C-alpha cells in the first residue's frame, strides 16, 4: 500500500473512512497513489503526453496530489450515479 505521508490530516481521515466503508460493504478497495512530488508528477505527465499512460495526468504543480489533497482509489464497487 502506498504511504499516506504528505497527505493532509483531513484527507488521511477521509481516506480511512472511505476504505473502511467500502470494505464494510463487502467491496475490495485500496488507494494506489497519494502525495506526489513535482518531479514524480512531471514523470507521470510526460508518460501520459507520450501515450504511455492511459489515465489523464495534470501538469506538474497543478495537481492536487502535489499538495497532499488527492488520492487515487481502486475498488470493485459499482459506479454510483
């Protein structure tokens, strides 16, 4: 599991509640990415621009990941509309 280092305290709490709630409902859930340095964001952005990453990536310095305000979560829970 990725580290929660660099995430804001409020996001750490919200992430724990989200993952516990999904698991409590019987879904598998985990987070795959949290805080990212500008350098890490630049690598991901370059890979996306080169077509090596199918997921959209914000330019370095503009991602909420760079400020500890975002996480990526994967789950087998169905989408809710």
